[in-house]
């Protein structure tokens, strides 16, 4: 994807290795760089990012400029444990960017190089990562664990006075965050989704205002923000009328939810849709609920037209389709990406599936597609005041939806806003309780494996689980 629109320069100059090689080498002594033992390493240095101090760049120079593979190894002690290939920049200069580091933590590191069939290693060095800003509420684990409660990392967004994208490790520690300046004309500003791009080079998050207009809320200023992993550079793309959720497509486009109000019988009525931001920066509206009024005939009377509110979006590559969550319908709908054809409705009064016992859901938010169905976050009716994660098995021949697994918090917990459930590779399920500020990992058996809670008043929005950040 090209990035031609608005380029935001870093607040402080980043270390740019190729352009600044002479300066970097000359400054290496001042940065407490030391020569290696056993092989001709002339300098090595570690530099934490100025915007995100848990992202650390390692730069090293060898006297022999012959191009060879070189690696950096790092960890909590001299046994290291993680090895990362270095990028050869030419002239014997190498670099590597370390991700997923714990905040305010000392790390050990060194470099390896193969020369004439022999592997040489430098002596051990150390660096210290920066601390988490005070504006990010602390996550406190309520279950004791001797190792990480879950493998991998979670890309999510924080609901608090600071609505920011962040990445958590298995201990619930923020290992990446980006505190961005609100560039809207008002303070009613939302960030509800963040994703690591497929190419691994950017974190992408939405930023939109969600302001009252007399008939609900609408978005007048919306954008997707692309941020380099070191936090030093960002690109902004306008996404007209965007809100709540977006997803990346295989062709490099980004699909996002839109809102559009129209006047009906003298009243403003909300409709939702899907638009795509293409690699050339153009935007295309591909679907609108206004074009499918008959679908929602069970939800409105002759006096009042009510179109359901959409709050979550996923792309299904198996048949090039979109799935949308319509909160007020208690339904998920599946539409063909190319034609906009409505393929089916799951849940609510217009459901194409028979909802077997325990399979109905209400006021739901995000969901995760599975081979035989999906797992979703069911916020639940306000009269019941109970939320849950539920897995539905879909039978496309008999058109039935069966509840095959569910989990409710103990003590019971109700989440009125946001929420997500995602299946992890080991069969466990991660559940974010949205505005309630709780994050659980639950085994297939229903056993609670870990629970993390935020400070009162803070919560987590949608989730993207990643095995690695590299």
C-alpha cells in the first residue's frame, strides 16, 4: 500500500541507520559501545525508541565488510533464548529491531556471526527498556502463574481517559503503545480497533469522533492511522463516516464500517455500511443497509423506521464475504463482497437459521470465525444483566445454530459496551469484557486459566491475537 496523504514526522529524530552511519560510528564510544571479544566487532549499540521505549534497535559494525549472515540474541539473562536475524546494511553494518519487550526491564544481548564455518559470538551486553506511561492503567493478574498465562501477544485498544492502541504480552504487560494527538475538532474521540498489518510493518488503528446528532451518533471525522513499529512515523488516511471496526483484506485494501443518516418522514434515521480503502488511497462504498430495507421489516412499524446499528466487521476469505454484527437486531449477517448480496442472517427475528436452545444472543459485539461456526461475545439483554462468550456450530444443510460451548464470568459480569471472544490455537478462548475491564483466558473444559483486571474505569475493546510480532 502506498502512503501518499498525510505524513506525520516524528517528535524527535529517529536513528536512521543507512543515512547516519558515519555519525553513528563516531558516536558509538559516547553511547558506551564496546568492542567484542573473539572476532572483529568494532562497535555495537542498543537504542530504545523515543516514542515507544519497549522497542529497541540494535546496531553493530564489523571490521570485515564481506557480506555474511549475522544474528542478535537476547533475553532476560546471559542464556538469552531468542535469536533474530540481522539486516545487512552494507559496509559491515547490521541492524535488528527487538519487539515484544517487557517495560522497565534489563535485557542481555550479544551478536553472532559465521566466518569460514566457525560461529563467533560477542561478549554479553545489556540495555534497559523504558517504563509504561502513567496514563496507561495497570493490568493486575488475579490468578497466580509461574509462566505466561497465554502464548503470543494481543493487539487491542484501551478504553479510558486515554483511548489508545496497545499490545499486551502473556503476563498482561503493555509491550507496545501509541499515545496519539487528538486531531479532531472536538473531544468526543474514539479508538476501538487496532491491528498488526499482514506485512508486519505497521500497527493500524481507527480514530473517529462519535458525536450526537439528535437521532443517535454519527461520525464526521474518521481516519485510519498507520504507525511504524518503532512509533517514529505515521501515515493517515481519511475514512469518511467510519466507526467502530475495520479489517485488512488480502489485496491490501482495508474494509471499515460506515454510518449514514437519511431523513425519513421528517426524522433522521441511521443506516450502516461497509466501505473499502484501496491501496491507491481511493475509497469505495461497497454495501449499505439502506439498500436492504426489506431485510429489517420485522424491526419497524408504519410509524417509525429503525435500521439496526452495526458494531463489528470480519472478512471471510473462504468465500470472499463480509460478516457484520447488528447489535439491535441480535443478528450477524453475511454478505457477498463482490455483489453485496445478502447470503444469510444468523440470530434475531429475521434469522435464516433455527436458533437451538441457548444459541440466541443479544446486543452482541465482536466474534471470531471458526471452521464449523464462530465464537462471539454476547453482551446480553439489559433485563438479564449477564454477558458471556458463546460458540455456535452452524449446520448449513439443516440451517441450525447450536450452542456447543459458553463461558460466563464468576462472579457474573455484565458488559454494556464492546466485548470480544477469540479462539486461540491451543483450543482455549480469550474473552475481553469490554467496558468492564476484564480479560480472561478459558480452557475448552471451561476452566479459567488466567484473569487480568484493569483499574476501575478502564476497559479493552476488540482483540487480535498474534503468535509473534516478527
